[in-house]
C-alpha cells in the first residue's frame, strides 16, 4: 500500500518500480526522496554538522529492479547534532569530505551521479532520526516534509518516531521558497507572471481521474491564534472556478484535522484574498495542499499555483500593504548561482527588472537573518538591470560558505531569493 503524506492512499496494488503512477518511481521499502539532476552537480549540506560517513560501499550483486549496479555506492551522512542525520546517496567519485570533518550549510560534500543501484543520475536523499546506520527491516528514516494524515504516522510503529516538517519557513510562502514543495508531474507549466514574477499551472483533472500535480505550503507561524488564509492567483486564461485548497492542522496526538476551501481562481486575481479563517497552532504545524483534481462540472481547464500567506485575523492591512495588481519589480535568479562554482568567478550579478524607474536597495543576509552587506545602486531606469556583488561582506571580508538570502527593495515592493556561496 502506497500512502500519500496526507494519509490518503494513491496506489493499492504492487506497481512496477519504474512506472508507479504514470512516470513516478516508487516501490515498497524505498526510504528516501529521489531528486533527478545532471551528473556532476555539487551536492550541498542541508544544515551544519559533522561527517559521520563518507565512503563507497560495495554494490549489490543485483538491484531491486533486476539491473546490475553501477559499481560501489557513494554515500555521505551528516550528523546535525539534534538527533537528525541527512544522508546523500549515488554520489560519483571523488567525495568532497571525510569522516570527522565539520561542514556548514551549503558546503559541497560530493557530486551527483549514478553509483550503486541507479538507472539514471539522481540524488537519493534521506533524513534519519536517532541513528545514522541503515536498517532495512526497521528503518530509522523519517519524512522531512512531515506527516499530515488524519491517522497515526506509519513511521511511529517502527521506532516510535514521527515525521515532522524540518525546513525554515515564514507566514508568507511563494513558489520556490523553503516552505513550498512542488511534486513531480508530467505537465507542469511555469508562468512568467504572478507573485514574485512567476507561478505554475497544470491541467485540471475531474474527480475520479488520476491527479499528477500537487503542491504543498507549510508556514511557520509566530504564535497560536486565528489566521486568515490568503491566496494569490495571477490572471490566467482557463483558470478553474473550483480549485480545492486542503488545509491540514496538526492535533496534540500527532494526527491532523482537515479543512477544505473551494476557490474560484478566475474571479479574483493579481492580489491576495482571504479564502478562510482558522485557529492555528504556533510553528510549522499546518499544511496547505493544492492538487490538479477538481469537482465534476468545474469550468476552466487549468489549476494555478502561486503564493499564500497567513495574516492574524485581528490584523487589518492598509491599502499600501496589499500587493498591487501590477508589480513594478521582478527579480530573477542571480548569475552565477551557486557563487564560486566557476574557477574564475569571484562575484555574482543580481538580475532585476523594473516597469518604471525606482530607487533600489539590495540587502544580503545569512541564513540566521543577520545582515552582512547592503548595496545601494540608486534610482534605476525601467527595464532590466544587473547589479554586481563581489561576494564579500560589509568590511570586504571573505564570507563563509553557505546559503544566503538577498532582498531587493524597489519603492514599497520587496522580493527575496536565495543564493549559495561555494569556496
């Protein structure tokens, strides 16, 4: 039985490993998340810690699907000193770390490959709880994206552990942020419009059909209380009039209570609007799912996925705090990113676009939110601009490797993105 992380089963038979649900790969006993990417991409440490495993293990005679292994399996495991261990499998030689080495968030630990039992290059990523070694019968693995089912977490039966959301988030989550997950689907379309300059859409499927496109938002709320759940939907031709946002709220026993809100994505767009008010716990203890499955009789052909935010129900936003219907600022990924990957590259360019002239400021902070550099390019003309940063701090000091956040301000608008610094 294959169970979604919200507790609803998606497949009740034993599917072939390479065609679980129309192109997805799953099989019983697979204890991690497989993330496809090209060979040689640097693998970065999820969080600070110490290397407790870094070696190539002798491969199996035969892999679970019957094909022979690609030599020895490259594995790195990090102890994060909080009961959690992150494991990275199928790495190509050479590994970039050794046992006992201390790493920071974003440090390169190895390179993506297909070593061991892998038919294509990909990262097999695991989070293990309380022990780092592998146990096929009673796995130490937990799901780092949490368990949102209305029944008990299946992992609890193994080691009396629980899957919890482990990523830093916020009360406003855009697609691409830490608090957002977009799951595999064959017909995702990225849109060049929406909150932050982009959004996603997928073909709608009527109830009873096989949905293939799902997103998940998990906020990190500062305190318990009543919150308005607000969604942002750009204007998209063919947007459905019955998109179903499912909200799962963690209960004291570890199960979740489900609420559903049906939203007409074709009636209000290009601004945030409230779809419901809920009493929510503090921290990362609620999740919002949006799928491509819609009720029978729905008008429109596409489900649209963009930003959401949680606003305290007693908080009134003035007109200047509501996202304008037309954004002046658009921020693209910095180039290059990761910074320092190219041998002759010591800096990066922040790339932005303005619809009209505006005074711009760029603030760069570390993962703890500590400001380390501010750039003042001044008033920029309409159009695309590229702002250079040499990769150093306010006092021209060399910065440690890791993940950084940069926030671009233009008038009343602010947009943030992540960059990775590799030395």
